[in-house]
């Protein structure tokens, strides 16, 4: 039996093709993975490290590609794609990735007794992903379970899940209307956040004392609701105006954020305190999130 525990690490910047970045632990070692074109893609160097215990998995992968090309006349790079995954320093960096089929081919070229258990694990992950595509409710249930295991209360989880759906709807609109690069999504997200809270995501994370953690996983009820309001409003503005191109999408994002920001200021005046807070789940994990 293979012990696998998956940790959700959704990034603050979503891409229409690259979403739900996650880290899986295979027998205690990290294997980064991400969804691209509705399939799981895995970090090649992470798998190489698991199978070879190499002190320099990048160097092993580089030499392996040369060897396989020489011996088998196969160019392993052609079955890989460079996708952005979170590096040890917390930044998103382009990394050689392969889907399940490609990873099986790569594993065949690595002489290791550990290969068979890893093949079974990859097949299991791929099968679960197919199930989730056919029945999206399964993915939702798994995500809810993971938040529950982390200690989040049910009412917070429901808001977080709704926020994920609102975010995905918005990024779909961005993709259809001209946002292509990761930087585009980052810029548009920052516009909404700045107008809503007076802070861009990186500034907000710094306020809350976060590093690699996902900002939205450390927001309270008001913060999540206002984030949803800004993003849902922006989506509707795009559709109403039929906006095209990043510069115009940016204008809409600012307006959507301003509407949420106006709501925030009115709430703050009524409750007599600021909504933008240093509080986060790390500090509140032993008590219910406010």
C-alpha cells in the first residue's frame, strides 16, 4: 500500500490552463504537479530524485536525456513541457514537466527498483483525475476534506469553495478576452485587490506574515466575501461591455475592485474596525476563524 498525502497550495495567480498547483508526498518526498489542459503534469526532476536519490537531480536529468537520445534515438524533451511550479524559494519557475503517459516513458529509462510503486501511484493519480473530470463533484469533495483536515470550520470552507468557483469563472473570461501570460493574470488580480483592500496580493501576504502560503487560505469571512464581490463584479463588467485586450480588462478589474472597496469602507464605518487584518489561519488555527 502506498501512502500518499496531497496538500492544496493554490497560487494567488490563476491561469486558464495552469491551475490548482499541488505538492504530493510520495513516501516522504515531494513531487510537484499541476493541471494543464485538464491533465496532471508532474515535475520530472522531482520524480528523478525519488527514483535515483541523486544529490543533483537536474544534472541526472540532463545527462539522462543525452544518454537516451544516443542509445534509443529518443528525444525525451519532446514529451515534456515547461510549466511554472513553485520553487523552494517560493517563486513560480518554469520546470520540465510530463503528463502521466510521458512520465511512464521517462521512468522506463531510469534503472531503479523504486519504479514500479511509482508507476502504480501515477496510474492512481491519473485515474482519480479522470474521475474528477467526469464528475467535478469528486474534486470539490476532496478539496473540502483537505480543508477540514487542516482544521477549517465548515462555514469558512463553504465560502472558500464558492470563492474558488468565482475565481475560475473570472479567469475563464480573462482567457477568452485576451489574457494569455501568467503576468497578465497577476496584473489583473493585483488591480482588483488594490482597489478592494488597498493592497496588492504580495503586500497583503506580507501584512499577514505569509511566505509560500496561499493568501486566500488565510482570509477571514469578510475578506473572502469582498474578494468574491470584486471578482464576480469584474466578470459581469467584462461580459456587459464585451471587453477585449489586457489594457481594457485592467480598467474593468479596477472598477470591479472599487465597487468591492466601497462596500468594504461602508462596512468598516458601521462595525468600527478595519477589515484588512494581520489575522490569518496560522495564528487562529486553534480557534474558529473570525
